[in-house]
C-alpha cells in the first residue's frame, strides 16, 4: 500500500470512528467516511486482542494485501479504517478477501463485482 494512501493521523482515525459508518464481520470491522480528496486513504488496526506483536503484524500484512487486491474495484474519495478481530488469524486468505469484499460492497464502496 502506497504511503500516500495511508491514513496516519490519529485525529483522522478518530473522526472516521466517531462520524463515519461501520460494518462488522466476525474477523473484521470496516469504518468509512467520505473525504475531501479524490483518493482513498486506509488505516489498518490490530489491537492487543488479536495477539502479540507477531500476530498483530501478520494480521495487518494480510489486510494490506487484500486491500491491494481490491483497490482497483473501489470507489475513490473515502477514508477507510479496517480493524482486525482475533478470528482473523484463523481464517484462510481467500475467506478474508471475500469477507472484506462483502463488507465494502455492503458499504457501497465497490464499483464492480470482483470475480
């Protein structure tokens, strides 16, 4: 994921969590809010409930990989946060792709269906 598409400021993340909408899956939570620029910015969060540092970093790497896979199919102009839940470590990669795609589709952020 490019640095220009990362949401890094804590006040921006707080704004998305407080003012934006969110959708949940057993392995993920997606929060989103329209921004004033013409590109999406992402924040990937894995708290201590996911596990130790190794497990948290693994969860974040997996989520970032899925984001790269789905990025071409997303509408632009949103700040999106993705929060990992403990069960993210137990599901297969393809299931993770489908879960995130389903959440983004329910949120209305997908342009087209991904095959």
